[in-house]
C-alpha cells in the first residue's frame, strides 16, 4: 500500500485539477456515459487508448487484451461488443494493433510463453496462412507486417460478428476501423479496412491485404 501512495496522491491531484477546470465534469459523467467509440486494443502499457487519441474519460469504451484479439469464444470481448453496440450505441469500433507487439512476437518465435501461447494461437495460424510470402521478406520486416495482418484479421472477424451483423441489418451505421500504432513516434496509421453496413468485409479484407503486401514488398 505504501508503495502505491504516489499513485493515490496523483489521483487526488488529477481529480482536483479536473474539478477546477470543469466543475460539472464528474457530475455529468455520473449521469450517463455516451462514448462514440469502442476501442479494442492491446494490453501493452505503451498503448493507452484515451491518451493517444487525446480523449477524455467518458469518450471511449475500452477493451484490451494481449495482441488485440477478437476471439469468437471470448465471452468478455463479445459482451463488451454487445454492450457497446446495443446499449451505448457507439458509432465507431476501432480495432487498434501496434508495431512491436509482444503478443504477435510470441506467436512467431520458438520460445515458450505459458498461457500466452494458447491466447495467441490464432496469430500463429495467420502467420502460417501467409508464410509463403512473409518468409520471402527480410526477417526484420515480418513482425511489423504480421502486426498489420493481425489487425485486419480481427476486423474481418468483427465483420462477421452476430451483434454487428444484426445492428447493420437494423439500420445501425456503426463502422469498423483498422488502425495500428507506432510506439516509435506515437503515431496511428489507418490500414484502410473501414467497414460499414453497406460494405463487404471480405472484399475490404482483400483490398487491405493487397495494400499490406504492396507496402511490404516496396
Ligand atoms: Zn501488443
């Protein structure tokens, strides 16, 4: 407890500052949260959702796990998606990966990582599926490209998600986005797979994949 006193002090100072800048800030948040965005990102401490897009508390609903994965059997992630879409009525779902992702690295090296190996299994499968062209790239290019591939794979999974499919069929205009964050310069890049009700996720996946391949071989 003693070791964490600095954090609690920092919290008190932050809350006081927020109150000073905007006396109604906390009372507004108590009344209701109305985020426009659902952020699905990596747990990596260097990729904090609110900070890197400069959003305040209340602006973004966040789900993070190792390597920003959307597993079809992950009740946690699925419940977050359902709540965000059906109750919070978010307008955008941002699937954000990042270069230098330890989870992606764990999927392609030969080391043992305990339970993480099970969690990132789908990335191993992605790597296997694209191995025929990935392995022709210089070794240092493979992990960042796999980080990008992992993002569009997850957006593709989101596009098939029943909650999202149903929302689209009922006229909800929620959009899916594929972003990747560079921890070297703090910048986000849009991987171009932006998917809404009238789009074909499969077609957008193919286009995004072609773009990734083209940049990889440049
Ligand atoms: Zn990561």
